[in-house]
């Protein structure tokens, strides 16, 4: 069994040698016979108290830092193969498990099976398993080396130990075939010249729809246009998403829904709700909280409508107790996650959207509608815009492609949900712009109504020059703000912000905020301004604007430590920990250390470590403790 640390799911990939490889964490304690380290290690044992073989491979996940990446990746995979052929269970040691681990795991799969399809299958499975942590496409040198190596490994009739590293010329055609068979890579969207315009169109279209819908389509002739509550919440979802990816890239591990929970908590505090309890939970006494630049935007502190289910769930302070509501705000505030869909694919965005909706709304129909809306908006972001030449089918084609993607990829999509989506699209094609049909598809304030109503209106007005008319028609729905919100996000994503009505955008009080937030959301996925764990970014102020530590470190203060009984060594200090999922009320860390692993409830710090006057060498201490794989980091 191959166990990359810092992951919280289990995913089997081809392994050979009598046993599959898997990503595993959060299971029962697993004994290992060997460790293959792909990152820097100190002088201390990787697994203290275990006499096991330890292979060290120097592999850097920064572009241009490996003198011969093909050779290093090949040797790392062959070491795993050798250990597995000796019948040993191997721990593949890497802090984050986001780029080097999947690269080596995929190569091992190909070596063990002798087919390049095993590598492609392994990469696809690993991509789905590494939720919000798949960064291999950001390392093109490493990714290309994987494809070139697998082309040579797969030569028929040769033993694994005899398969050679191919030349670049002989591998080119096979590499392209592998690339074509894989899901869309992040760079394909973020490199498009119109990508940032579409992200801005999504955010501003959402806001215009929210405003028009709340006014029933009848806006004042002059003066600023006020933002609605869905727009406010969507701003914080976008900001929380950026923070989560900053955290994941700088520290290796993050649980994005928890960071979004913290973002929504800051919105609630700005609204003047549960301020003291929120501060006690999130802030140190000397800290300015709510933090972040959105906290300095006056309009985000104004009461602009109600979101009762969201407020009720957030009032519990700790996440994990959503309401049973089917309300529309589960969907409207989660729409910015469509950028994750466009940048990193359906597997990452669908589950993320479901989890973010589930923070406050426990109803399965609300969560499913949210996933479907995010996928549809994501396809509008990535679909080719035919309306540039006044063709009137661009948005409709994107919506049709999104529904097809759901059929293929969403295992939870029910026949009834599919029928509803297809009915809404077909109704728009056969009977567009009929108020009675809109009222039938979207009769109430629920998330499914917002989805179906928004889909019907967007497909009824698919042209680039029809956005303003679409928003005004959507505002006439029984719950106009949620339907128009979805409509605006869909059409803004399909056509870009230049297609939005200038007279309305120019008057919206959050136009600048949304424009900047959308641009930053795009930039985070396109260019990683804060950098990565071992490489600096190009913007030294990015991590100050979007501090990735916000839900991981500062609020986790040392409050309790006591001697505890341990099956490892006497004198172990046991620190009760709360997981990022927020299932427990108390959170603790050891002085000078922070945790950056997945969910765990008990962390045992090995005997003697707590008495040392310094943190562990290189900041990495790994242990299989109390049924969880744990990473401590300085």
C-alpha cells in the first residue's frame, strides 16, 4: 500500500505486486516496511521507533530546479517498484501529496503494469482524490516528464526493470494522446484571453440580477444601486476560496469549506450579529477582526435583505450543524466556485460546491441544485462564445454541454433532477419568455427553483445583446432576486462583463469591489501570486490581502496541554485537537508548532519532543498516532 501523507480520502490506483496502491488517511493505524521520501528531511527518523528502510529522493516541485527531472522521477518510481517487489508496504513521504506524489505514483503504476493507460487512469483517480490540492498541472516540466516516461515504460514485451526512459521525439505522439485523454487542465482556461472578462461577468452579472430581482425589475432612474445579501455572501465565498488556495499552495494542505466558513463568519460579524462570540472564536485579543480587505467595504456591513438559514447555521459558531433548509442562498452564495470548475475541473468543483452549500443548508436537494448551478456556470465560463458575431446560441450551447457533463460525471444526479434540467432547457427552446412557464419552473425561494428558473431565462435569452432583457424578465419570477442572480451569473460567464448593461454596472455600489474580487479570483488560479511552498510568488502583498493562515493557525491557540497515556512512550503530551471540519469546540496547538493535516481529534507529541528548546529539525515530524496519519510542521 502506498500512503502519501496529508490526504483525507482513499482512492485505489493500479499497483501490481499483489496489492493495489491507494491514497489513505484517517483509517486504522497501518504498519509500513519502508519509506520513500520525496522532500527535504532532517536527521531525525521519519517514523520514530521503527527500524525500517528509508529511501531519500531529492525532487523539487519548482520549475527548472531539477537538473534531470526524467531521471529523478524514474528512479523514485523504480525504488517504489523494488520495495513492492520485495513484498514491502511503502510509505511515500511528501508533505502535501499534490504534485510529486501523484507523479511518482502514476509512474509506479505504469512500471508495475507495463501499460501507459495505467498511468492515465492513476492520474485521473489521483486528481479526484486530491480535493483542492491537485497542483501537478502547475508544474509542466514534471507533468511532461511523467507523460514522456510512461510512453517508454509501456513498450511491450519488456520487464519493468528493463523499460527505458524514452527520447522526447519517440514519446511526443504518445504523450499527446495521453494529454488528449485526460480532463481539461487548468491552464487551458486561465490562458484564454477572455477568461478574466468572463469571471468578472459572472460576479457582476450575479450582482445585477440580485439587485434587479430584489426590486422586482423596477429600478430608480438615478442614484446608486444597492447590493443584495446574495451578492454580499458571494463576495465572501470568492474571498474565502482565494484564501483556501493560498493556504493550500503555501502550506500544502487545506480544507477549503472551512476557510469559506470563516469568511461567512466575518460577513456575519460585519452585519453586527453574534460579534462577541465570533471574536472569541476567531480572534486573539490583540487582533483586528474581522480581518481582510472586504471588512473595510462599508456596503458589505449594511443589512440588505435576509438569509435566515445561513445566519442560523453561522450563529452556532462551530460548523457541522447545518439547517434543514432548501433555501436559495445555499446556491447563490456558492456560484463563485464555478471558477474552480473552469480552472481545475468538475471533480474538484462539484464536491467543493456541495460541501460549501452543506455548511449552512443540510437539504440534499439544495446541495444538488448548487452543484448543478456551479457546473452550468463553469461551462458558460469555458464554452466558446459564438455570440461575438451576433449568433444567438452561445449560452444555450454552453448550458446544454453543462447538462451533458453532469450526466457523465455526477454520480448523485437523479433521473428526476435530470428531467427537470432538460425540461427547463427544452422549454426555453420551444416556448421562450413565457412568465407562466417561469413561474411553474421556479415557484418559490428554494435552491432548485433558482436553478431551474435561471436556466430557463438564460436559455430564453442566449444572445450577447440580450442580457439586460433577460435580467428584467428573470426579476418577474415569484422569487425574482434568486432567479435573476443565477441568470446574471450564467449569461455574464458566457459573454463576459462587456456584455452587461453599462448603465446598471456603473451605478452598482459594489461594482469596483466585484471587479477587483473577480480579477483576484482569476489571478489566483492563473498565476498563484503568493507562490508555493518552496518558491516565492511575484506579489509580496498577496498573502497579506488573502492570508491563508486565517482558518488554520492564529485562531488555534494553546489553551490546554496535559500528560496523557500513550501506547507509544510514557510521558507523551496529549493535546486535544479540533479538526478543520469544526466538529469539536476546542482547538489547540503546541508552542511553536501548527498542524496542517486533515481532520483528527487527538494529536500525541512524542515523548521528549515537548521538552526540547527548539522545534524539530526542518519542521517535519511524522507519526501514525491514534488511528490518524498526522503531520506537524514548524
